[in-house]
C-alpha cells in the first residue's frame, strides 16, 4: 500500500505528525519506541538458603557490582518480611528494590486490616512466581532470582523463583555462582546431617559465603544472615567472614603456570627462604 501524499508542500501526510513551522516530522521507527532492560547494570550475586531442624536460614553478601566493578559495598539484599517470612534476591538491584516496595505494601495492608493474618512464605513464593512469569510474558522481565524462606503452618519452607517464573522448593538452594560452588558443600553437609540445628546451619552458611568470597569476583566479605524459627524472624547486621589469602601464591594461573614461578605443566614446589645451592640450581 502506497503512502498518501502530503497535505501541502513540506506538510504532514494524513494521519502523520507535523512539526511547526513547515518542517515535516522525522520518520519514527515504531519498533524502537519501547525498550526494556536486557542487560542489568548494578547487580548482586549469590543467595544461599538452607532448611534446618525447626527453621530456615538465608544469607547473601552486601556487594552490588557495577558491571565488574565492586561499586556499592552496602546494598542489602536480604529482607525480613514479617515474623514468619524472609526473602533475598540476586540480580538487578533496582528490580529488587521495586519488588521489595511491592512486598512492603502487602505487609502494610495486613497491618491495616489488623485481622491477625500474615503473609506466609508459601503465599509470597506463589505471588513472586506469577509476577515473574507475567513480566516475562510481556518481554519485560524483572531481572532477579529470589529465595523465599520461613515457616509454613509451623514447618520450614524454602523456595526458589527466577526471572522467567521458574519455581521449585528444596531443602537447600543457592543462586548465581553459588549454584556451582555452594551447592556441593550444602549437599554433602545435608546428606551427613539432615537434622542440623540452628548453630550448625549458620556455621555452614558462613563456610559457603567464605568459599564464594574466595572464588566469586563479584562477592564480598560482608554479608547478612536471616533466620526464621518458631520464636520469630531475625535479620543480622552486616558481618565479615574470615579469610586467609596466604595460600594465594600456591594457586596456579589459567594457563597452568604457577604464580610462584616455573613452566606450564610442571609441578609447583614451595621455595625455601634459604635454599641449598644444589636445590637452587635445580630451580633455575
């Protein structure tokens, strides 16, 4: 179908836009009008969750990275929803703040109604699943991965929801880089002791966070831990994990070359501070 001619010289076409004085409006590519985020800028990394005997524990660090730059050191990604529900998220921090405000509105509605009801972890888990799937279906996803925990009818509940609306429940969960590094630690500990107490669960969380701090370039030493028991939910202030970098000199590079010297593929031996002449010759 041919476009109709302009109504007058240098004027608009029927149904078109007109820019005064006398200049035709520039052609607009309507396919490019609405653009959504496809590459989040400020992001948080792994979230770890674990069920234990009588409760749930969730942990995440406080670093928000601007690309690969460790830019914001105190972005808290773990939230206490109420006395029976906690949640944490990895991914785009702005989207997390948006979802956090929506959750706080629901909690405020419960407070205003004042009928004794509380937002249960199973309800929050289902609501997040529908929200994520709805936004994904509109090709405008919220770039977050949530871990929801708490007590559902007196029993520990732990669920996972990602930006596509994929959701599942599990006794232990780790997102981001933690799905590669923390899950093996959690799996082995859970198989050995499925009925661990709160202290053992929090110790295991700290071990996982320490491993991620060593291995994940977007992880931080500062973290928060949220715990839910029959007595209520608690959210700790940021604390730092223990670290020891003296072994860094023993870790090989990506090409197999030891940082302490030597050729690729050769076994690396720790050099003595005062080697014998014969040993020094062998090293050379």
